[in-house]
C-alpha cells in the first residue's frame, strides 16, 4: 500500500511500516515515608474539605531524598529579600542597601532582584510582584522558628508585623545569620505537602472554570469567588514557591523555582 497521487511515484511505502505498542508509564508510587505524610496531612485537609486530586498524585519527595537549605543560607535570603521588599514599598534605597552590605548579605541578592534594584523606572506590576515577597518572608521566618504556627493560608500575612519582626530579630544581622536555626525536615515537608495539595485544588478549579472559597475552606466557606479574584490564591502560590526553594526542589536557585502540582517528572 502506497501514499501518493494516482500513477505517480509514491511518497511512502506502508508495506514497510512497523507499528510498535507504546506502554503508558505508571505514575510513580509513594514510599512509606511519603504515604505516612500524605495521610497525616490529609487529616487536616479533610477538616477543610479540600478537593482531592482524582489521581492522588500530589506529594513531595521522600525525606531521605530531601536536603534542606542551610539555616545561614535561609537567614541571608531573608535579609536580602527583605531589603528588596522594603525598597519596593518606598523605604530609602541608600539606607536599606547600606544595612544589607553591613550584614554581609548583599551577595545573597538574586539576578532578578539586582535588576529590579538597578532599574530606575520600574513598572508598577514589577514593584507589586516584589512586594508579594512579603508572603515568602513570612514562610522563611516560620522556617527559622521566628513564627510559631504554620497557619491556614486563607489570608495575606500581617504586613507591618512581618517588617517589625524582621527588624527586631535582625537588629544584629550578623548574629541573626550566625545563630539561625531551621525547623526539622518533618515539619517543613508536612507544610510542603499541605500547600501542594491546596495549590492543586486551586489549579483544578481554574482549569474547570470553577470558583473557590474565599477563605479556602470548602467545609465552611465565607463565599465563593473566581480563582483569579481570590487573594489566598497568591498566598498559596508564594508559600509553595518558598517551600520548594527550602527543599531544593529541582535543585535550582531562587529565580528559577517552579511550583508543579504533580510528582517530579510527570506532567
């Protein structure tokens, strides 16, 4: 059998075509550690009736495969990011950068942050994007044990409170870095598991054109709003980003962190 116009040379000879059966690779299976975390975090998710993915495929890496950022690396990231956020919110640039240099943390700025600081005519959208770093700072300060509880991500952080906390705890920035202490891996991975499943529910609603509870509580919603109109959507995204950085997801640096809601290598 040949393809081609009648009485002309064929384009292809299908008699020599072979068909190979391609198997669909199964989703990776959870380890005992991952299964225990999935079930542990699932108890909290059930209280809020967070929709569960059809394929139950949202989980973080096995704890044995995760190597967290060092406490000093996290503390330096806090100081650098806080300086950028402060400048984005209108704090004196020269004063802020002088403080960052005195802390020996200027080299903790990322390429994107350096570009933002160097640009004399930043668009408002870029400035607002940097201000969202407040949510990342909240999570980082929690990971450093300066905030006690990992609360439900239904509202934006206390903006003035997070600034005051960092200025207070880092009044001696060198000491803040040297004495930094990171939470245990179990706590951080549990937080990552919680956030990835909430983020998956949000993305599922967006894909399906559905609304979500404004307080991300499907059991007792304060009202349903479009995903794009829900401030908590941004809170979850920023926490997911920060947790992926903390857990070295993808082994990339801050500017390149991704936030997929499927197992690594899938989707």
